[in-house]
C-alpha cells in the first residue's frame, strides 16, 4: 500500500474516531434532552460541545488521580450510558431481551439471509418515508452544498497531508512529547499549560489505538474540517436565508486575497486552531440565551429557569471553559465576542435576570478550565515557560505608535521604524528644550481619524490581505455596512436580528483594533500573524450576514430570498474562479517523506517482537516513544561519541536492528512557515566543518543541520566500506537515505570508526 493511500485511510480513521466520541455518542445520550434546542445546526454545536467537554475533563480527572489507562477511560466513557440504562431499566430490559432473542435466532439459523435483507430493506423504506427522510428531502440542496464545503476543506488542506508526511510546525514535537508523557499519567510534565487538545489526542490514542505520530500528522485536517463546519453551523443558526452562509464561506475558502498567515496554521495540529472550534459555539449559545424572552417560571417564591435556557447557559459555560483549557488566545477572542454580544443585546443583556445568569455561567466556565491547572500548581508543578510568556504579554504590550506615513514598504522591513533608544542625553535634553519653546498644535479630529484609518488599513494590508490595496477597504467597508444594517433592523423593530448583526460587527471592530494594536500604541495581547487567522475567519461571517441582511430587507423572508442567496453562492464561485482561486499549499515538512515512510515500515515490520533503534535527528524521537521495543538515538549524540578518538573508543547500540536516517538534502528548520524548499546537499565541505557543541535542537537548525548531516553521510559511507554486507540500504530517494544494520544483541558492532572528518567540537 502506498503512503498516500495509507494517509487517506488514516484520515478517515481519525475522523471516524473523533466524530464518534464528540457527535455520535452525545447524540445517542442527549438527543431527547436537547429536543428543546431549535435547529439542526444548533443541535450539532450542542452535541459537539458536550462531547468534547466530557472527554476533555474525563482525561483531566483521571490524569490528576494518576489512574488514567484504557480501562478507566472506557469505563468513564460508558458510565453515563450505564447510569441511564440503570435508571430506565424497567423499559430497557424488554427491548434488550427482544434484541438478544433476535440475535440468537439469527446465529441459530432460524432467520436466513434473504429474510434479513428484506427486513433491512423495509427498515430503510420506513426511515426514508419518516421524519428523517422528509427532513433530508427538504434540505437536499443544503446537504449537497455542505458536502461541497467538506470536499473543499479536504482539497485545500488534505492535499498537503497526503503529499507531505512530516510535521509542518516545529513545536508539534514538544506537544507530542507532552502527550506521550500522559501515557505514564505524567500530565503537565513540562509545567502547567492548557492541555485540552492533548487530552483529546491522548484519549484517541489510548481508546482507539491510533498512534500518536498519526494523530499529530493528520488530526490537523480533521480539526480544520470541524472549524469550517462550526462556522457553517453558526451562520446557519443566525442567518434568515438558507444559502447566505455558503456564500461567505465560499468567498473565504476560495479567494486568494488573504495573506498566507491567515490559513497556514491550518496545516498543522496546533492548540490555538483546536481552540477555535469552541469560539463560535460559545457565542451562539450566549446569543440563544439572550433571545429567550419568558424563560423564568415562578414556583411560589422561587424562580426557575426553563430547561432550554439552562442548557444554553451550560453549553455556553462549557464552550468558554474549553477555549481556556486549550489556548488562552482563543479565550481572548471569545471574550471580545461576548463583549460585542453584550453591546448588541444591550436592551436585554443588562437586565438583572439575564446579566447575573450569563456572568455566572462565564465565570463558572473559566473556573472549570482553571481548576485542573490550579490543582497541579498547588501540588507544586510550576508554570510552563510559554505560559509565563503569555501572562507577561497580557500584562505589557507595545506602546509605540506607527508613523502616519506607514505604507507598503513595510513589506520589505517587516516592522515599524521606532525612535532609537540610544540617543545621547544632550540630544534628548535639546529636544525637550525645543519642545518647551514651541507650542504643540492641535490636530483636528478629522485628521486624527484619517491617520487612524490609514494605519489600520496598512496593518490589514500587510498581515491579512496579501498586499492587496483594495482589499482592506473592502473588509472595513463590510464591517461598517454590517453595523449599519444592524441599526436599520433595530429601527424596523427586528431587535434580535439587528442585535446579532451589531454584535458581529462590533466583535470584528475589536479584532480590527487588535490586529493593529502595536501600530496604534496599545497593548498587543495576540501576536499579529496568529491574529490574522481569527480575522479572516470572522470576515466570512461578516460577508454572509451582510448578504443575508440585504436579502431579508428586500425580500422579507419569501422563497425569492432563498433563490437570491443561492444565486449569490453561484456568483461568488464564478467570481472567485475569474479573479483567482487559492491553490492548496504544500509546505515543506520538518522531516522528509522518506523518513516517515521508513518509520511506518519499521513499526509494521517489528510489531511482532525484536528491538529496534532509529538513529536520526530529534524529529522521530517522540514518534517511537509509544513502542515498547523501539528506541531513538540522537544523531548529534552519536557523532560526538564517534569523534572520541581514544584508543578504546566504542559506540554500541544494543538492539537487533539499527536504522540510520540521513538527509542528503538537509531540511530547513530555520524557515518558520516552511515554504522554502531546501537545496543544499551534504558534501565534504560540510563534513570538514566542526560539529556544533550547542545543546537542544541547535545542531539541527540552519547551517548546523547541513554540517551534522554531512558528517553522518560520510560516516555511513566509511562504515559501509568496512562492512559492505552488514550495512544495507533500507530505503533511498534523491533527498534521503536510510541504512539498516542487523546485529546479534550479544555481539554488537562498534560504530566508532574513523571516517576522516574528526574535529574538536566548537561552538557555532
């Protein structure tokens, strides 16, 4: 089987496992309880939030108790079902008896194959003619368009996974390490950190047996699909026309007017993007609660909230909790959306009966997320360094304002010129004296607003819109139009619909300011290139809602509104095709395809026993950690030991099979978004340079990686010359070669051979 076909099957396996525990199981358990939630899209978000919340916190609980394993995870998963069966045992037992009786008749041969087929056909007919069939026939075109969105996501982001097999983000290695340690009930191994994504991946690994390296390679495709489906579900829940949501999404997914940073991070399994799954559901459940008018019942002197309103609040709290449990950036964005919702629904949000309930729900959600991290911190686990960095970022920020003349030449410099802090004291004092003598002219408000607009436009042009000068104006105009449409609908006495439009427009205004924070001289709480992901994602909602509001205004809910929105979807697709469709981007992974192909084959060939060791750069270190008989040996450690030229120098690796991964064209670890293709090959020139003596991954970065791989390549050539029959080429391509040595564990080879390029270690 080819690696591409294996990757496709693995994506299907990961998608099936994830949707089972986050959609199928919650639907089976909660479909009657969520009957009051209106709309298939809202129910979809409800099941998804409930499933993720339960799995995430189940893992947190078992990990903190140090009893997490396959058995406890399965028991914890089935516990709610067992409790429900016990509670309804009087009605369940007869059904169970009938099912078991039918199974016994089938296995006993009383019911034949033809009878089973006939019964199955009748069952399908009843289903197709029942409520499910009627619903599917009414929404057939929407289902087709949704499948189109799914196909488009797989095409845009799955193409990279099928063609590039390694990790496409350098920090995925450390996330893999953290998840692996959870197998040993060692959560927060590197310090307290939001582990929500790691909990979900760990659950899929242990319960479904999906290897960690497969999850980190391919779960990014699954989570990107769900991110887009959450956007679609949110838009279908707030829009009045059926097809307006698809217009905004088509424009967002097809256009090439966004800068690469707006979607590059979708190509990797990263916490920030996983946390995006819960932003829009949290916002929707807050909106749904605020739409409830008469939700309080008075029982004597006690006020009771209605069931569906309580469910909206619980789901809102769960969504807020998971944003913080995964990545604090997502909590910041969700918080800004909540502020926008409070402004849009100000006529209802600040009534005491609404205000106190939604605030309590939000605080409870944050408390649930903080609880496991606080418990670990109280027990002596320090904060993870990146969490310290995030907290320091929140408490500080840039205060330098960008010049009013900021323009496209920032693309070449990548930053705004600031006043030098190294000016002499004499220059500073003379400047202050001159400033005292000259009165500061007052700048008119109109001029200040023009400067502000130009600054914001420049920031959007640089970080979001692919240097397109007209696109920032279009984005800002869309946000302004949405706000005006919301005010118009307030005037037309459709307050709740107008509130949604105003809420989204104010939220996007906040994101616009946040995108330009450093240039405006206010604290920058989200790194700008990462923030572009949120901004482009939110713009899709703005476009869909603008279209929906205009159609609703002109056609007021009749069938022509749906036809108009469907026509707009077709027009958007045609316009995107004429102006340029975004091509799927195939990034360069941090390891070669050959290395991943070898890894899969090595695992498969050695699954029945026998010890094996992969000697490579650090990329595969945590990929083999799950396997009891698999080990990893660092290339730089190996070479440093080989360079010990003492009389009795020896380097032995005690395993039956030893595999050496050598890149003939060393990768470019220094390339942040990994779009630049490596070109420099290993050579004698590289081997003549001394090995890096720095710790960590420094020997595998930039020029040092070329030197390390050059040394390793010439060591392999010398060892193969000395032992031509023992050292075989296991796999080779133009940019990668893997050598295998099979040895007797009781008579090991000494790998310390003089390959002609020994040096004293020096610092880079």
